[in-house]
C-alpha cells in the first residue's frame, strides 16, 4: 500500500514522498505555482526519489503544467524514483522525457499494458496516435468485441479533437493509454494546458454560474461553446460509454472535478486549487458485451461510428478483410515480431464475423521459420485445418515463403 503523499520544498527543489494519486496532483501544481510565480524560481528540481506510487492521470496533469511553464522560460530537472519498477515506468512511459527532455529521450517502449504518453498538435498527429492505439489493442488482447473497440476509438477521437478545437492549448494535447489486463479495462488520459472546459463553457453559457455547474453541463448532450465548431457530444458520449461498460470517467478542469465510478455513481466538487486546461480520463470495461447503440444515442437516435477495421481492413464492394503483411509486421524475421501479428489476425477473425481474411504478402520475399511458426503454425494449431483454410486466403505469396509456412504447419501437425 502506497504511503500518504508528502510534498516538501527546499529552495527550488520539490520532493514528492509517498503515493501521488489523481486526488493529490493539485497540491503539487500549487507548490510549483508558489515557487515559480510567487518566489521567482526559473529552474525547478522535481525529486521523485521517495515516490512510492503514481499513475497516468496525475502524471499527465503534471506534464501539461511543466510544458506550459517551459514555454514561459522555466526549466525542470527530474530525479527518478528509487523503486526499480516505478523508475522504469517513468522512463518507459515517457514521463521522464516530457518533464526533463534534456536528460531523458522519448520512450520507444511499446507494451501491451502501457503506451508512452505522446503529444499531438494538429489533426494529422491526432489521427495517427488514435490509429496507433487501436492497432496496439488489436495486437494485444482478445477478450473485447468490436463494440468495445469502436467505443474506445470513437471516444479517443472525440476527446482529442476537443483539445484541438476548443482548448486553446499552447502545448497542444497529451495522451496516454493503459490497458489494465487483470481488470479487463482500457483507460486513456487526455490532457492539455489551455483555458479549461469550465472557463470555455462559462464564456458562452451565461446561465452557468460555477465551474462545478460547467462540468456537469459538459457531459450533457449537445452542450458546446460553439455549435459551428462541434455538436457537443464528445464528453457526453464518452461519459455514456463509461457508464454502459461499467467503467470510469473523470474531468479535472479549472476549479472543479467531476468523476464517475461504477460503485458510487457520479460526483462533482469545487476545488480550491485551479488547473490550467483539462485532464479527462475515460475507462472502458470490456468484461461484458457493450451495446454501443444504446450508449451513443444523439437526438434519441443510435449512432453507429465508423471504425478502423472498416476503414483499414474492409474493402469497398467486396466481401472479406484484407491484411497486408508488410504494413502490419514490424519484423518478419523473428518470433517476437510474429506475436502481435498473430494476435491481430485472431482478433480480426473473432470480431470480423464470418468474413474471410485475405493475407497479402506483397513485398515480402522472405520470412524466418520462427515467424512462420509463431503466426501461421500457431494459428493452424488453434483453429484446426478446416477453420484455418476457410478463414484465410494467401495472395501474392513467394513460393519460398509458402514453403516455410507449410513446413511450420506440418511441424505443428506432428506435435
């Protein structure tokens, strides 16, 4: 169990002792404000050496504030946690990089559980990051159905688009996605350092009298600062998805917090310490089937969002899915490179209904025997000969590649 948080200052050094949770990050932000705005320090040391626990929401919030201060000429240096697991998390999640970029490079670590926090400043970067997240999920997990994937993709697109359209954030937006495997939950955090949801809505909705009221209104259907820029359904729909999936949802913005948890329902409260911008967390549980058309109802009509499978794998006016190996595999020369490919093919079989998958080997002149076994040998063993032959069709395959796959299958048959 994490120790209670203690924040201490000595000169320009801030020491974080114990567990930094999402309920504590405002105190840390207030400490930074005091050192920088009140006492005039332009170089801040953040000492996490005695930190015993933290997670994505408070760290994304801290990163957004640090990046905003950096644009104002403030520098930050980071002392990593002594705890080995937590220290690796700081590095692998790119928290260390975005706090102290001079000492820590951006993480290239991609794991099933954690995607590093990343920044987006325009629609191209935003779209690329959302596609990257969906591809990672397709390559990692097999328990969710297509409705879950559509819900995650729709919500990610809507929340990140809100940052670009409404936030007026000088740093753009930050996003981190975590898959909690033992709870069968995907949680993503989107943060910015803009004017804040509450302040944005209060500027155009004079009936809103407090930041708490503003956040309560933000999750209502059709509430937006400008109907010409958006329909105001992103937060509403994401909140509805979280409820429908028995997940979690929260907004931290300006002087208010709003959060939903399955066990106790919706809560909102006023905060003494303000947050520049907003931190939105959406947790989608995929334990049970999700009836997405019930969660996404606008003007009392169900909404059926287009998803990455439809755009990337399904073909116009043709049945079946197309899977281009060179676009999907980071490497065809190792067993490690084959593991996410096999997981993605299994997911496409499961959530694609009865559609056949055409596996296109264009541009692939050679694969390793271990890759062939990891992907196609294991798929054959798990599906059986009839399902394997009916679900997959190979095209543009080099004869040598075909022989390697055939050999892998024969070896699986002899086991």
